[in-house]
C-alpha cells in the first residue's frame, strides 16, 4: 500500500470515527449527562422535533415591535430548515411559516398524545419537497451533539452467569442487545420508583419544577418495552443486585436513518405492504443467546413492526392506494397508543405525519374512520400567497441573475398576478361572502391609485407583514388585532385554487423566454401583454380577477411617476423655509402693509400677489385673488390656534417645530415635486436627451437640459435601484405612456 493511499485511509478513518461512530456510555455516565443538561437529555420525539425546528429557524422578527395591536404575525427565516443544503429547496411564505411554527410550539406545550398530523394542500404546492427537506434536516440535527438523543443498549457478560470459575474465561462472550423500540434509558427505572429516583438525582429546585411540568409527564408515566422490562427483571432476579443489573445497561446515541427505516419510516402510496403470517418481528441469533443464558422464553426478543419508529417518525406520503390501508391500520395504534403483537402489548409513541390533497379528505371522512377524526390534526399547505416568496421559487430554478433582466418591481408584479389567481374575491366566492378587508376599510376605492377593487394588493402586503405607508392614519389606527386576525384567518381559506406551483413555473419560463431576448429590460407592458394575450382567454378569465391587471399597472405607474418626479426635483430647503415663515408672519397683517418678519428678519410687503404666489405653492392650485385671501385667513386662524396650544408654556420652542409649519412645508415640497416634470414634457428635446444619454449625441443638447437629465438618471440609479439602462427606459416608459396626464 502506497503512503498516499494509507494517509487517505487514515484520514478517512479519523473523520468517520469522529462523526459516524455511535456514542455508548454507561448508565451512570448517562445520569451525569442528565444532571449537567437535563432538558437536552430528557427529550422524547416531540420535544426533539420541536428543538430541531427552533434551532434552524430561530426567533421570529417583528418589524413593528412597539405596535400594541400586534398579533405575533412575525417573519421567520426558514432558509436553514428548508433551503440550505437541499437538492430541491422549499420556500415557506410568512403565512405558512407562522402556522408551522405555531403547530411545532405545541410539541413542548403540555403532555403529548399520539395524533396524525396531516399536511393538506393542493397538487403542486410543494408538500413532498417540504417534508423531504424537513426529514433531512431532522436526521442532520439528530446526528449532532446538540440534537443527540439516547436509547437503551445492553451489554450482557456471560461470565457473570457461569456456574464454575475458570482461570481462562475467554470462551465467554459479551452479548450486545439493542432496544428495538429505541426506548429512553431513564424508562428502565421502574415506573413506581422513578419519581423518587429523579427527585434525588436533581438538587436544583428550578430543574425539579420544570420537570414537573406537563410536557415531561412521559418521564413518570411511560414504560419501557417488553424486551427491556423482561431483561431488567430477569437480571435482577438472577443477580439480586440493582448495581449489577445497571452495570450491564448502557445508553447509546439514537441513530435516525430514513433509508434503513431506523427512527424514520416513510411510505409512498405505491409501496406494497408485506403480508406476514406472524406480525411479530425478532432476531433468531439474539434469541438463542438469551435462551442459553436465561433459559427458554424467559426473555422473548419479539417486537412490533412499529418498534423501529417508536420515539421516531412515521410518514405516509399521500393518502392513496396502499397508504389508505396503512392509515386504517394505524387507527388503534394512534388512538390507544399500543400495538398488539401476539400476547404482547407494545406501547407506541411516535410522531405520525401524512400528506394529503383535498380530494383524499373524502376517504378520511368515511364512516369507517369517523372515530379517528379527533386524533387527526390538519395543517394547511396552500400555494404561496407572498410575492417575495414566489419569486424566490423562480430564482432557485432559473438563477438569481434573472433579476437583471427586469425593471425594478416588474418581477414582483409578475408574481402578484400569479398570486391573485389563488385569492378569494366576491366573484369566485359563494353569495353572502364578505371580504374581511372591507370590515376594516369600508371604502377601498379611495386607494384606487394603490390598490385593486378587491383589495388583493393590500392583502398581499398584509400577508407579507407590511402595513403600507400609503394607508391613511385613520385606517392604520383602525387596523386592530381583531381585523388582523380576521385577515390572517381568511388566508387559511385561500391558496387552494388558481395557478399551481408547477403551472406558475411553466408560465414564468414561457414569459421569460418570450420577453428577455428583446435587448430591453422587461417592463410592465410585457406583463400586461403576456397575461392578456398569451396565456389564452379561458385561462385568463378563469384565474385572473377582473380588472386586477389594470389596477396593478395603475399602482406601478403611480409609483414610477413619483420616483421620476422625486429624482428630477431640485429644491432649496432653506428658501422654502423662508417662504413659509414669511407667509405665516404675513397672514397676521393687513394687505398693503409693510413689515419685518420676526422669524427671518426679511422685509415683507403684504400684497394679494404675495398671498397668491405662496398660497398656490402650498395648496397646489392656481388661486385667484378671492381664493388667495380666503386661504390666507384659514392659515391665520390655524396659526393662532397652534400658537396658543403649542407655544404657550414652551419656552424656546421654535416655530419650525410646530405641526402647522411642518404641514405647510410638506405641502409646498409635495406640490413643487408634483409639478417637477411638467415644464420638461413641453420640451420636445427632453425625450431625445434621455434616449441619447450616454452617447456622443447627448453632448449636443442644451447644458441645462443635460444637467437635469443627468441629475434625474443619477437619482434613479442611486436612490431607486435602477441601472443606467433601466433609468433611461423607465423615463421613456413614463413619457410614452403619458403618466403625468394619467394622474393629473
């Protein structure tokens, strides 16, 4: 053997010994482990599964931590659990993540009983991907020190039972016997002595108090399997000493292995059931050794086929074909927590899971399984209802580079159209259905610039954990915990229809292949064209709510227009402040008078023209003489009220800190911004200058025009995440689609 081969094998041996070799410790060492870390050592399958999920997901993030109306609908980062290291990543939206984490948290809340946890969702929602990734992470976690759990392992020394003392006892063997039910070592302490024993094992009162909680009831109530029970008592009878019995008891790390069916058993509908004459399983070699030591049948090494997943996980992938029969057979096992094997009654404590489509539910509701209903807990798995999560799916399949083919927000808007097909509207719901959004906002039409008539766009934002800034202060204030719960509850009834996960991927592939090679970035006209004309009228009318596309484009156009105005707008904050302060001082004086403003120190001539000029900037309207004076009188009235309320008793408070000043300043700025584009639209060279930006031709335009175009494109790139190409194209989009006129 060459030195390089030997070195490679030695390194492999070291790594495998370190990572793959199962830990075996004596019972006394196990108890010391328990004393040092009781909550990690004393875990059943429910607690272990809970800890696994919480380890990978962590605590949720609340974007509004000080919100008194919060319902705990937080952002969970599930990437470590479902995405990282996965062959086929699963992306959980905020709705599903919150439901899933809430259900997992119940695994450490009170005593657990056997239940069938059924994840119910339509075809193409990712159920299988979700669960395969979940099981893979569980195996990984259980193989770490933090996720390690323990099972009973016996090492029986034949020499202890020899009748005569021999000088050479090499002929005697040490028989290793594993517990086929993977029972926890602490259960070997007889049930009627266990409370007494644990009370003396732990001195810390806090630990005792915690272990007395309902979630640790199993520590005191569960019993060891019949094999370990028989071994314990026959050894105790033969040896007459608990110490000698426990010297043969070890704790071995529990190795979960889905492929071998150890701790995890997964059944697909097509997996044929093996018909056995004798339902009991065993090991003939171990049985012969036990008979040789203790006598025939004193210890029966016989166990249930459910032993391998006792304190483990049992999964039915879809309630179809053979899995229907398996579900029926689980009835007694789940309901009673036992499985009869001949004369032996074995306890079964497992996590039972099943995946199911809504059509399969009919089988469960049949009469023969009705009594099983109370032991079934359903978990909804709808299609994705959050735009950011939907586009993560596309990125995972087509690569993250696809973002560079889109103008900002267009990619997300494609996802919004897909998601709209999965949501409830008055047209696709039974008569009498009331949109829960309208219980909160009576007149959703007032947000027509931002939202569709069914409020789907707003609900998508809420489902993403966002309270939009464009909502009025009154509506934000009225967004109480009750309304939030109603909206999230409505989401439970959505996502069962519309474009499936697989269909949405197919549509996106078709969309991307059609519009990406044009040499231009994909814009909203592409999205509109695709869903209106390229997917077929029947599919469009069936899935996409009426007027949704129109509202989505209107919202997009309004945002784009404001971005361009914001980017083009120059303003001198100091000059605007002076105008406001001079105006506030002037409204307290008669027309025709001259005065010195105490705020700015400037001389002011109080004229109607002065009131018209500044009043028009503040109000955003062209005011005539009468209107300008009326507006000034109204501001003067507010000025008197505000001064009385806010300045009296507040020495040193500046006029610029008052609510009135801020209101006038913001209106002035907003109206200047609104008018920012209008002068340029009248200039025929404006469009051509934008189009030629970055070329030699651009240098031929007027210096002032070039400066404005540079400033606008620079701001769009720096503040709004456009590329230079994207900034050019969105400006041309706004001009060609007459967005200023659209919203004037």
